[in-house]
C-alpha cells in the first residue's frame, strides 16, 4: 500500500502527547471567546450544554482523527489514500488545507498578542491610564485594523518565525518541549489570575452571572446552537490536527482516554478564563454588558487592557493574562503549521524544507489578513465555518471505512475505558453538522438582505454565505484536480519499530 521508511518520529511520553494535543485545543477560543459567549447566552445553562456538546460532538471527532493518524502513520492526505483508496487523497488534502488556511489568518492574532505582551513591559498601561478607553481603541485601530496595517504585518512575520523555529526542531526537541512548558503555564497563569480577581470588590457579580441557571434557557434553540458552535471551535475537534499529532503517538496509545482528557482539559481552561474575565469586567467596568459585546478584539485589546490600566496590581494581571494568551495562541499556530509540514513530509520533503515551504505559504496568504482587517474577518468566517465541513468529512470517512471495524481493531484494544456508544455517536455527526452549519448560513444570510449570494469583493461581502461557499468550492476544486499528483507522491515516512 505504501513505501515504508523506518525510524519515524514519536512523542517521548503520554504526558508529552497530552500537553501537545491540549496545546492545539486550548487557544484564543477558550480565553477570549468563551467568556463572551457565556455573557451573551445567560450563563449557566450555556455552560452545561457546552459540556454535553463536548462529549457528543468533540469526543467522537477526536477519536476519528486520532485513529486515522495512529492507524496509518500518515497525515491527512496520506491517511485518506491508505484507508479509502487513491482517489480520496484529495479529500484528505482538502481537510489539511482548511486547517492551513485557518492558520494563515490565525497567526495574525498571535502577532497582535506578541505586540501587546511587549507593550505591557514597556509602559503601555501608563498611556492607557492617561488616555482611557478612547486611547486604547484608537491605538488598536491604528495598529491592527486600519489598512494598510504595516506594523501588524511586521508582528505577523515575527509570529510566523517564532512558530517555524519550534517546528524546525521536530517533535520531541521542538513541539513537545514547547508545549510541556506553555500548556501547564496557561493553566497556572489563569489560576493565579483567578485568585487575584476573586479579591476584587464586586467580583461576585460576575460569578453570580456566570453560574446562574435559568431552566427556560434549556429550551432556547439559540443557546443550544451557540454551545455546539463553541464546543466545535474551542476543542479543535474535526480540524485535522489531532490526526497529525497521532501520527507520532505510541502504538499502544489510548485514543478514547486521550479524547476524554483533552475535552475535559479544554473545558477547564475555558472555565478558568471565564472566571477570570467575567468577574473582572463586572467588578471594574461601569457597563459590563457593553464591554462583553465589544467583540473578541475589543474585549481583549481595548477593554481588558483599559481595566488592567486602572486596577491596583493591573500590571501583574496584564502580564499574566497576555502570557497565557500568548502561550495558548502559539501552541495552536504550531499545530496548524505542523499539519502542513507533516503532509509535505509524507510527500517526500524533509522537515526543514517542508517547514520553509509552509511558513512561506503562511506568510504570503496571511499577509492579506495582516494588512487589511476586512480580509481577516472574511477569512475568520470562511475557514472557521469550514472546520465544520472537515468534521463532516471525518465522520463520513469513518462510516465508509467502518465504525465498528475501527473500534474493534484500533480503539478498543488499547483503551482503559470502553464507552462504545460515544464513539458510535460519530454516525450522527452529519445531522449535527446540518443543525449547526444551517444555522450559520441562515444567520449570515440575514446580515445581507438580498445580497447573501454575493462574494466579491470580499472586503465588502465579508460574511456572506456566497463568499463562504465560493472559497470552499475553489479550494476543493484545486485539491481534486491535484489528486493524482498528490497521490503518486505520498509515501509512508513515519513507520515505528
């Protein structure tokens, strides 16, 4: 089925693998998106539904990705070729490219966070304290959202370089080592911040809002849809990155236990972030609802920065917060880069050459998002929703290969837990996909009455269903036309003795 090359890379331990897959899952979706979603969806019921969604949405998808990577020892394109046949290599390539396109704009956020982390250490909070929210708003707009944003582009380039350096060093020496440092740091930093926030007068209002449960909310379709969307975007399930990391897993690695562990860890990180951000906003802001409605960028780079500037001990809080955000964002970008690198390695590239190629692709494609925030917003919407499509592909691929066959041959024999029904829930994912994706299409169509089908220019039609589908189809057609080229060059480069 494939040429075998001995001596593949491998994680040194389960702890190294867990830190790495948690690093992929724990990102900005936990730290700045989750608190906003909790505030927008009435608190407690949303959180409980998120827990449910993680276990019936995320766990089956993580298992599907993991078993594809571990079983074939090949990344996305190679695994689809190996398990489903040569004519399906392009499908795996499409999954990888969605993740890569996501990374091209996501690394822009890492550049912003890196810039702000440096600013915090160079007296920026003093300027914010003097100028207030207006100054913080104008600064972020001038730096990142007013095109052409040359300074943001420069920090975007720095972020790519930082990520590529880690990838150059390989699995154990680079990716695993970095995540062993960064991921425990995220949890520790958030925990320390939580202790500090609990000391703020009025913080209890935020906790009360966050954990209050209104039984009527369980009957709200909006809250259910928001919770499932948060579970999808926060956990990273169905993005193709768990697949790539499990190429390097040990032969006896427990797929289902790791899936449970990473979803639980992801939710813990989100809850810690929620218990930091919401009480801080309620304690320090005269208008908490306005702050929480400011969007991810407004919340983080404007309002929280302003709150830190006007709080006793705010410098330490700002340092801890942006360090946690930096670690979470960097660990996620590393996973997105490695997805491209591993696919090229399967096609015969060495790691150095593959890393250079993927980093240059990130730089070229991502530059448009770095320079013009309208392009960034379009890419965020298009490829963020496309991740749901990738999850659908993994569910259909699992069904085609055989859900019971994958369980009997690859998941159950190495598992310390045997929750077969949760794995078999992968069969129902197409219905879940229609539920969530259909909602997004409907929502987006209401933003552009009579113009929902338009897609050009994307700086005008940033969020239309038309733009989303056209970009998806364009990428899919390119991958399909390159199927034979990709398939013929795929080799098995990570067989473990």
